[in-house]
C-alpha cells in the first residue's frame, strides 16, 4: 500500500488547489479524509482514484451537483451500479453531442481559414454574388445567415447548426 499523501502532495499531483480539495470534502465529493495526529489530512490511494475520476467528470462538463449525485450513488455500493451506469451513459451521450458540435465548429473554422488563405494567395477578393454594398467583404458571401424579409423590421439571425436548437 502506498503511503498516505498530504494535501500539498495531492494538490501537486492533481493540479487542484488545497482550497479546492477542502471544498470537495466539505460538499461531500470526498468522504472525510483521515487526519494525522497533528490534524493534517492524509489521502489514501482510494481517495486519489476517486479524485482522478471526478476530474474526468469535471473535464467533460459534469456539474458539481451531478458529481455529488454520482458520489452519493457510489456510497451505496453495488446496489447502485445500474443507476451509476445509466447516469454515466446519459453523461456520455451529452459529451458525444458536444464533441459532434465541436467537430462541426472545427470544420467551419477550417473552411474559413482555407477561404482566407485563398484570398491572401490571390491578393484579391473573390467575386461577390449580387450587388455589393459599401464595406462588404469577402466574408459576407461565406457567412451563413438567414435573410430577413424586407420591411419586416427583423434583423437576420444566424442559422442553427444541425442538432442545435434555433
């Protein structure tokens, strides 16, 4: 068994501050950490394993409340395995949707970068469709917006990406 770690050692290994570690304990993400005779916290390898998983959950956007719910279920032992699995499956689906949206954004950024490279390379603007307004740039033709009806008083709105609520 590995020797227990001080709060400073855990902070260094996890990248969390000592204040965050104490906060996690206070809100129940970590069970009460055993103390040395002088009152200093001593973290066991099981604490480190849980912290590593909590950091993954946090990195993937799970809320503190979601992590607390997971830890409460975890404290029930094997009786809550199914609920924990379902909870993680829902979270995974959310993460996958975010990744898909990010991939679409990356593709849009890549297309825009390619467009700028072409403009820079030719050192001239590509032809614009329709009449060019004063101040119109090569971006205007490549920006996806909906067009408001003339006289409607509405401003054009950005179109939603596939899978995104408009």
